[in-house]
C-alpha cells in the first residue's frame, strides 16, 4: 500500500511527472541500453524503441499505476498489471532486471526533473516504483509456476508454412525436444525469437490461431510487415524443417468457458485470437449463441477465411457478418459498425484489431448496452490503450 507520507507528494507531483514522462522515458532507455546493450538481444524490441511506442507504454503504465494508488492507496491494482506481467513472462523477464530498470529510470528522472526534485519526492516515487515492481514480480512468479516446464525458451520445428490470405502465413510447429508442453487457452500468444539481418535476436508475440489445447503442435498466423524486422524473416528466411525458439503460452485475454452469448469483433490480422476461440467452440461442443463480426480490405486479404467460415458453419446458430472496404456482393460495404445489429445485452465481447478500430467498436458496444466489464480487447505490441495514450 502507498504510505501516508508518500501519498500527498505523489498526488502533488503526478501532473508534473506525467507531463515530463515524454522526455524521461527516452532518456531512461538511452541510458539503460548504453550500459546494457545485451538487453536488446532477445528481449527489448528495437522496432518499438524506434517508433516510440515502448516509451509511451512505460510512461503511461507508471502514471496510471500512481493514479490508481492515489485513488485507492490500500489496494494494489493487480488486474491493471496483469497484461504487463503476461508480456514480461513471455520474454523471460527476471527479478534482477527490475533493479537495472530502477537505476536508469531514476537517473533519468533526476536529470529531467532537476529543477524541482527533492529527496522526499524521489523517495516517494521510489516507493511507487517498487510497489509496482513487487506486484508485477508476484504475478509473474505465479505465471511461471503454472507452466509445464521451467524454461523460458524451447525449440520448435516448423513442419508447415501455409499461405493464409494476402501477405499472411500460418506456421505449424512441432516440439524439437522432449520439454513438457504447456496446454494453452484460446486467445493466448507465444513469443517467437529469431535472428534478424544483423544477427541480433528479436522477439515478437503472435496469437495462437488454432490447436491451443494441443501438446504436439503450436499454430500461429502472421502478417508480413515489409518495414519490420521479424515478420519478413519468418516469411522469407525461415523454412520448413528449421528450428526456432518459442516461449510458453501467455496472455490474460482468454476466451471464457461460460454459456452466455459471445460476440467476436475483429479487423485484419486481429482475427487470430478469435479464430482459436471459434475452433475451441467447435472442438468442445456446446450451444452458445455466437456472432462473428469481421472487417477486411477484401475477401482475399482475410488470413483465416476458410478456417473461420467453416467453424461458423459447424456451430449451430452461429452467425457471420463481414465488412469489406472493397465491396463484394453479399457483404457489408466499408467499415464495421454495430448499428442495426441485434447484439444480446448479456453477451461477452472480444475485440481485436487496430487500436482506433477497437476504441470505436468498444464505444459502440457500450452504447448498445454491453457492460464495459464484458468487453475484452487484445492489443498487438505495447498496450498504448492501457497506458492511456490517445
């Protein structure tokens, strides 16, 4: 809990610290990577450093955590931290790395706030940092303990590369050794680690798109980003028979096992976690009311079209609505809208796609009467929505 001594100091300085986080976080990362360049090899994403998304996410999460502590000083907002913890565990973050982050983050704070910072203010923000770090470590220890093995990375052999829509490929992998395999849940992801053009290892997270409950296969689907570092390597340089490293499955946005209506609203490659949930509904049976909403540029671009349409057909009463930017007979034209759709008020909704799409659909869903607590979203990359970025 946040101490009575620190609470007024954090409350008074939060607006200032928040306003300067845009300078603090790049300063911090610059210092840390200069001292520990090894952290860019298989841990931090150079792409997210280059485009500023990681800095924005870190700044927003710290400010958001401090705001939550001021509002409820006796409660650690563990639910808010869960998504960060799942990302950390998929990358193998260790306790000693929190000390490294603390050192260089607070050096950056001291430099950027040199005109106002005092020993008391620094002590208060140190308390906030370690409350957040300790809460994350607690969650992460629990997540590691749930795995079927004690490894961070495991070798998997690519046995199929299946074209899946415009610029997309579905990868099918089998274990390359006898490490026990953790059964995943629909909606979860794995981190994938590959060497990029200059030999540095880089990681990305990909949602499992099928066979989540298998101990013999991992299946994920990726869209090639021609300006990226990892997806072009996977698509163009990694071949059937090659061995790559995967993490255990993680992710807190998982499909529930209830019996109420469910709505999937996705756009583009954001269909992957919903595809795994649909496949689990087919495999496990049941009579849930299912509404699948998807938006694409055109039919050919839909990465998991055949899998998802066949699964919808296999579920009694399931419905599919499709929006296409390039019109085609029998489908909605333009961008997805919930207007005019009959969405059950007690439905659970799962949303995945570009951030503006998710924000728009979430607002429409709330206006349609779905409680915000029943709307779940998955963000690919640093969670700028959770961080409060606009």
